[in-house]
């Protein structure tokens, strides 16, 4: 059978041609033997669907692009997609069959629709990174940049393996944070319910009983009974006040002033501040190391790293890093002047810069921070 393919050679040059083979598997093996990394492989038949580039493509069920654009994979689904892509591409599969295989593993309609639309875009000649950028709620700029680097250097399996590692670590850390927060959240909820029951039902009854006895009460007891009686009498106000307080806090946190205040407080609170800083720095160094190892330019890497967090203090650090590197300085110098990063971590980055192994050094620092964060969450 005649198959039409798109591939990338070792020099990164795109190659489009046809090949005669018994089946698609044989064709893929033959192309790999020529040191070609296959990105598209489809039967070249007159009945096939023609894409924008004019090449043949396997017909795909039409997809509503409007609905697909609103789709979002959960962190678990994203981890599955990335891990499966790394495995299938490493075993020699081309992009379209790999994504079609992964789509069959999803049960959520929006996820299946997203996979179908990505497949359709690939069949029409779009690069994978371009197809993924249409779903920023799932594939952020860093993810797409690494995929684009893999396409340009014909190292897609390696890039997806690295992405699988970072997404897996992100998922693990998120589950640990949620697990650590579950018990305090449960205790807080139960305490709120108990206090509410005491104020609304128990305290007013005790107040009536003490009035009947006619005894003098200590000031603290009288105050508590008075609060309970007020809550019972003005129950509507007592109900509105907590709701209004929560709404006010949410509004404040969404404002610029509130976000700036939260940024300052979150990294200076004992224990919590250490954890917040550790999580932000761990993600920052991991993305930094991965992008540099993927041959992405340092300035572009710093720009992409800015998507790691909205914390104002760290955004200022990223801006300082960008300014320092633009003027011929170093990342370590910018970190040193920020006061946010520990001296040992800065020295590791400085050593990596001096030795030309910045990517390796940043990844090592990220691993160290992940270990510290895991230990802190376990205490």
C-alpha cells in the first residue's frame, strides 16, 4: 500500500513524501531505519480526506470546535495523556495513531472531543504544539514550548518523557497539599457547626435557666449568654454577617491590593510561608531546567517561567532575572538580590551557569526542593 508521511530528520528539517509498504507498522519501521522521526503517516488513497496541505488523511468524525475549545483535562487526565504519549512515541508510534489510541482510554465526552480535534488539526498539517495551544486551560505555554522544542529537534519521545515527569510531580504534590489540608478543613468545619449550635440553641436555654434561678453570673459567662441571646433574637443578622464577611474576603483577594497583600503574607507566615515558597521555587526551577535542556533560549525560558505563579514577589523576581540576563548578567545574581532564594540553591545555580550546565543544576535544585516540600507536608 502507498502511504504518505511527514517526518523530521536529524537536522530538524521537515520531510514530506510517500512510501510503499505492507502496512503502517512496516512503513514506520522503515522510516525509523532512515533516521526519520515520523509526525504524520496516512494511507495515500483517493477516498481519503484531504487536509489544508493537500496530503491524504484518515477521515475523522467532525468535531464542534466551539465545544472543544471549552474542554479541559483534569490533572489526572493530563498526566495520563502525557505519560501515554511518551510511551507510544518511544515505541515508534506516529502522532495521529498515538493520540487516537489515547482518546479511546477517555470516558469524558469533552476529553474525547479534544483528542479528536487535535487529531484533525494534525491531519490538516498543523504542528502538535500549535494544536495544543488552542487549549490553554489544559496545555499551558510551558507545556507547548517543550512540545515545540521536541518537534524542532526531532526529540518528541524525550520531551514527552520529561513532561510526564513534571506533570506527575505536580499531580503528586497537589494531592499531598490537599491531603494535608483535609484534616484542618474538617476540624474547622466541625468547630463552626458546633459553635453555631451552641450560640443558636444551647446558650439561650441556659440564659433562661439562670434567670429563673436569680443567681449572679461571672462577667465572662454573662457575656457568652448575652451573645447567645442576641444571636437568637437577631438570627437574620447573625446569618448575613458571616456570608458578608466571606464575600468581602473573596472580593478583597480578587483586587490588586488584596493580591499584593496576600503575596506578602503567604511567604512570610511561619511554616506555611516556607511551604508556599518551596512549592513555587520547586516548580520554577523544574520548568527552568526542562526548558533550558530542551534548547529553549534563556530569555524565552524566563518569560515562560513567569506563568508558574501569580505571587507578586516572585513575579518581581522573574522580571529582575529577565532584566539581569538582558543586560549580560546572570540568573543567580538576580536571585541573590531578591532575598527569596536560599544561599545554597543560588550557589548551585551559579555553578551551573559557570559550567554551562544550568539546565542540569536547575533540575537538581528542583528535586531537592521537592524532597523538602514532601518532608514539610508530612510533618
